[in-house]
C-alpha cells in the first residue's frame, strides 16, 4: 500500500518543501459486521460492535504480549476515504463552520490513517477480538501499539 507522505522543510523560513513518498503495507484486516460507511458509528465509543483483527502470518510474533484486557492503539488505512478533502464540517453538521480536516477526526483527508483505541477481548496467534472499533469490514490494519498507561506502569 503506497501513499503516506513525509515532508521536510528547508531550514530557512519560507523555504521549499520537498515531499517523499513511502510505502506502507497492510499487516492485517478488520473483520466486522459493519459493512456500510453510513451505518458505522463515527467513533468507537458510539455503539461500535465487537470486531476481529486478522493478521498476516509473518507478523504473528509481533502480537506476543497482547492478550485479553490489553488496550491497544490500532492504526488503519481508511481505504474508502476521499484523499482530496481538505475541509469539512465536523460530524457533517451543516450548522458548524467549515474546518480543516487536520482539526477534525474526519476519515476523509490526504493520508487517511485511522486511529482507534480498542480493548482486546480475546487473543489467538493471528487474531485479536476487540471492543470499540468503528472501522468497517475489510479495513486494512497498518500497525498496533500498546496504549500507554501512567508513567509508573510503563
């Protein structure tokens, strides 16, 4: 999967911006009863059903240490997003002013990376069953990170 962009800015104020493209590959996929974007909750804490994260065999060892009760931050590639959207009305509310997508949680954005904090309900070698995931079925998983607790628990 290609398309994530990193920009480096010349040290002079107002300098040129050079853009490089990096490849990001899916490491798994979301399996969810959510199939329709319009029917999906906007956030995981707004009625999202349980879902499964099914991982490629080659990344299985990276899941060691994640089990039931773990809270993880899941990064997904929002593959059905509109990558040309730069402004939107938050929550598609016509009474709210147009806002830059970087100041919203809109899935439509130049690099549609989904950020989800979910709780693991069950774990097997290549599958995590999670609560609180609003991503639709078939959404590519690009990374998983354990959520940080308080400094003394790290």
